[in-house]
C-alpha cells in the first residue's frame, strides 16, 4: 500500500494531497504568487499532521500543466527537489485531467460508470487550455492531449460535435455555447482530485525518475524578448514615453 504526496500550483489555487495507507489529508489554498512561498512549508506541515516522514512517501506527484508558467515551475521544482533528496520517484500529473476528476467527484453518486469530459481552462489572451478525457470506471485516459485553443475554432468544434460534459474556468470567462452539456465551471476541491490522480498514476506504474521531471507548456510564446520589446518601441515611439 502506497503513501503519496502530491502538489499542484498550475492555477491561482494551490493544492496539496497526502493519500494512501489510511491517509487522506488535503490542502486547498490561495496560490499564484503565494505558491512559491507557501508550497514547501505547507507540504511539510501536511506530512507532519499525518505523522509521515518524507522518507516514508513512495512517490511525489506534481501538476505538470498546462497552466501558469511560474506555477508549473514551482510545483515541478519542489517535487523534484523533495524527490531527489528522499530518493523517491515522481508522478507527472495532467493538470487538466485534475479538473475532469474534480467534475466526476462533484457528481458523486450520480456519476456514471463511464463518462467523457471536455476541460476548458482560461488561458488568458482569448485562448483556452483544452483537453478531453474518458473515465472507464477505474482510471482516466486521454482522448485529446492538452493543447492551446483559440475561441472561434473551439466554438465551431462544439457546434459540430456537441459535448456532453464540460468543466473548467473558461466557461465563466468566455461566451462558450456548450448546448445541453452539463457544466462545471469551478472546482470543488483540486486537492482531492489531485490525490485521486496521484493514486491512479501510481497504481498504473507511471513513476518517473525525479531528474526527468518537467512541466508541460503548450503556449510556445508567453513573453517578448528584450530585443523584441526594444524593436516594438522603436516602431512606436509614442509608446516608449508612457
């Protein structure tokens, strides 16, 4: 029986989970800029509350993305550091699949044995992080790997193939017609969903060497280089004085 610690800071919310061998402890807290300061002490406090030494953890999971650039690096680097120090493997967890799992948990006893979930998270700049997942009654599989989508093509896609269930913050951020689909615009507990995904990944043998831990970025460009910013100023002199 495994004991797993999992961390996620891919959104403005931070989630921590300690699961296995009778442990079921979760932290849902503010993340964003706070995550880099809180994630290590909160993880250590979670272990202490459970009476678990880091050396007794079998693997450390982290939300690999997609999501906020800094948040992904925070969770990945902390999980990697803890795992390397303790000689443990890591579990790279899909941060969009986490949202699908939370929607399933929100359904409770109403959740069917098998279901498909579209996840659409607000990625800013009028774009969404998009993924599609299937639950088979035991674990999740990926039907559409996480990608960055523009709004109009997504609207066309859903007009052509109406979804049955959609989860994610893009539902509240944008005007997205999902037809008769069941909608879950907010998560109830990212931490509980994170713990469930970590357990599923461990049971499926998806451990990786901590040295190989990497975040998943689906946006090729998140900022202009210094040279590009200077070139833009040169083309628009009026902007430089603002």
